[in-house]
């Protein structure tokens, strides 16, 4: 199913909300409404809340909040606190973000290796369902083997039986962030900032096909050419495959 058409004005507002959330992830609907007003957009809070729900955006608070997106789904403990992450395929993490296009929007899911920051697989979808997340997960496992731990937030896509079932079938330990604790998945948050400021906001994709093609080029660049300060100015591929090669030898 395709999302309901959204007016140009709403799309423009959503693109602004996306930028605000990226800059101030701790802003809730009230502060986003004020931020929009400062930029000449008078919008009531209910509308901001509705658009944030459509975009799957939640303000990130530095406190534990165990309210659940889907009470029926089991939630797993966070396993990464004080864990030394020092080799590839030790911990993978995933998240979903909203991607504005020229006329419309899509959602992007990416799976990342924490140690190397390598993007192992990704998918775009025009609906927030579980199937595109499972496709990305299966592709990452097929191409890169399995991690020891897989970390997600408590979004209903990741807590679903279908998604956790794939992890369990491969004997992967499941770790979940505390609700709203963005710091638990900080590397994926940094990835979204890079993807948006270095790629998405510079383009206005006309179609899902164009979004996929352009993101494919960007992620190849991100993995193979873009050096990271925190990786001693090496690329994710350098770090990922170097360590893997050492392991083989």
C-alpha cells in the first residue's frame, strides 16, 4: 500500500521538521512548533505531532522510559553498556530514518557494523513495515556473516516476531536501546546526519528509483572513500576488511 498523498505545504513542513530533529533530537512537538514559528511557519502543535508520527520521529530524552510502541512485542535488554567493541561483526546496529523527496518521501533502513561504521546493507520503502527491514537484515547476513550482538531501538519493526525470529534463527544476541536513549545507537544517528547533509538535502529525488540509485552511489562512497576522524582517518571498508583479513590469517 502507498501512503496517502501529502500536499506540497505538508512536504515542505516535514522537510523542515526533519532538519530540526536532526539538529535538536531532544526537541518534542512544542519546541519544534516554536522552531518552525521562528522561521515564519505558524503551525499548531497537533499538526506537528501528526507529522512527527508520519515521519516516525520521537524526541530523544536522556531518561529511561519504558512505554512501548507495541505492548505485545517482547523487549530485550541493552547489552552494549560498558562493552569494549573492538572487532568487526561483534555488534551490528540498525535504524530507520525519513528521507524527503521532491514530491513525497520514503523511509530508509540501514544496518551498520559498529566497530568499522561500515554500512552492510540498506533498503528504502514508501511504507513503515517490517518487510524492508527483514530484507536488509537477510542481505547483510548473506554477504557478511552474522554478528555476535544485534542492537536496535524499540520500534515495532524491530521488536516484531518476524524480525527477531531471523536473529534467533542465526543465534544472534538481541540488544535494544532504552526507549528514547539516542546515545545507545549514536553511530547510526551520526550516519543519518552524514547521509542527509552530504546527500539527501543536496538532491530532490523525483522517484524511489532515483532515490535508490543515488543512495547506492553515496553508500559506496561512504564505505570506500569517506575517511572518518574516529577511525584514524581510515574508511569503514579499510577497518572492516583489514580486521577480517587478520582474523583469517
